[in-house]
C-alpha cells in the first residue's frame, strides 16, 4: 500500500545541556538520569522555535529526496510546542521553503508524527499526490517546569522530517487513543478573558511517570506484534525498530518482551532526550544516514505518549 520514503532530515538546536548542568539547577544527578532514563545530554533552544527547527529538517529531507518546493503537494507537521496556533508550523514551513501546497498541523503529543504519517498515507491513497512532507518538531523546553526534576531532565528540543511519495512500502499500521488527562496533561494558554471564573492552570507538562511507563511498555509490545501480524509477517522478518525515545528501560523491556535483539532497536535518547513528536523521525533519519538502512529493509516505527495515544506502523524502505 501507498508510500515510499524518498528522503529524511533532522535538526536540533546547538545548545547542549548535560546532566551535570541540570544537577546545578535541580536536585538530581548524572547517575540517576543515566540509570533511570538513559539520557546523558539534550538539546535546548535559546532563540529558535519549533517552526525554525521544522524548516531546517524539511530542507534537509527535501535535498535528500531530491525534491523541490514546487513538487510538494502537501505538508503535515506534528507538534505540541509551536509558538503560534496560527500560522501553523506546516504553514510557516510552506512559506519559508517557497511551496504553495496546502499545509496543516496535527497534535497527538508524542505519537503525533505517527498520526501525521498515517494521515499522509491516506492522502496518497486518494490519488493525485506526488510528494508529501511530513514533519515532527518540538520545543518542549518552553513547556517544562524547570524546577520540576521529574520532567525537566527528560524533555528536549528538535525536529525530524520525511518526504514520502506513492509506493508500496506502508505494510500495516495501528493508531490508538484513550482520551484522558490523569496520566499526562499539557495545558494550553489559559487566555485573559475578564469573564472566566475558572482557575488558570499552570502551563507546564504534567506526567505520571510510572503510569506512562506501564502504558508505554504494553502498547509498544502489543502494537508492534499486531502490525507485524496484520502484514502477515513475523518478528524475525523485521530489520529495524525505530521506537519513541522516552526511556532506555522502556526500549530494553520492549526488546526482552518481543524477544528481539537490542541491536535492531535504534537508541539515541542519550544524545537528544525525549523530543516527543520529533523523536521517531530524528531516530529514523539517524538510521537512514548511518548506512545500516538498505532499500527493501523492513522497519517498525512506534510512538506513545500524551492522549493517551500510540501510533505504530510497519514499512518496507
Ligand atoms: N533525579 C533524582 N531523583 C528523581 C528525579 C530526578 N530527576 N526524578 C524523580 N526522582 C525521584 C522521585 O522523587 C522518587 O523519589 P522518592 O522515592 O523519594 O519519592 C524516585 O526518584 C522514584 O521516582 P519515580 O517517578 O518512581 O521514578 P521512575 O523510576 O518511574 O522514573 C521516569 C521516572 C523517568 C519519568 C519514568 O517513570 C519514565 O520514563 N516514564 C515514562 C515516561 C514516558 O514514556 N514519557 C513519554 C510520553 S510524554 C508525552 O507524551 C508528552
């Protein structure tokens, strides 16, 4: 069904914040963060926005795909941390790269890129589409309470992008949502209406880490198995797994419960932390640029997070 990945790109801001830097700001340590989460350092933006990252990731993906702006028929960006609701990130990218196609944003928190990719596949299935630019981009540093050690050590900034075109490579997918705010919640700007009587929520990420952890492990294991079955394949036939970079312990659990070699799972959380919707496309770009990914290889991509939500697909590259 439906797609071929023509090119990938990624962008992260220049500033590196190490665990030792954070230990000077909150009561934490390099040892705790390394052992419990697997992050050593992350990128944090000082001036650039999620839209700025998206433009840079998009330009790299288009150059890699050998596609010009006028050859794009749609741009979809997944984000929860854009500076503006309007213009959208996708609209800003459209303007800055000189494209004229429709462009819109999608929000499904950390699973956002998977929902964006699945939506792009549906557009391609409708026909009359040449190329779609799909982006995941986040500036989570602006949504984090920098006094809260349980979240400020985890979340980070960056973007990843893909150019896709009609092909045969989207073998199966599964999108899932269980709406609710008790496990993860990120309030939007509360407004300044003089008529509102409701209390203004703190504008920070709230996450029940342990509940998220349980949800993540179960969803990754079950959804990965389900999409592979749907495609009529077995786990042995999967060459690479590009999973949401939220915690190395989640990736280790997934490898153990799926009984697959850890070598097949891409790990870059140590360098970039959890970049939500940008996590999977940044990791996919790293795999593609490493030389390990060959045309014809099978790749499972899977992400989970706020919503609660998860999105998983199996592709042939
Ligand atoms: N440094 C030191 N100690 C810490 C830190 C820190 N940065 N953060 C928490 N602790 C302490 C806690 O206060 C607690 O102390 P206590 O025992 O004295 O009360 C102790 O460490 C254990 O806390 P837990 O929350 O139980 O720690 P846990 O081992 O579960 O790790 C973590 C927390 C890393 C958040 C983990 O639960 C996790 O990775 N969860 C999944 C997160 C995830 O997948 N997110 C993706 C979706 S997010 C989205 O969609 C926006």
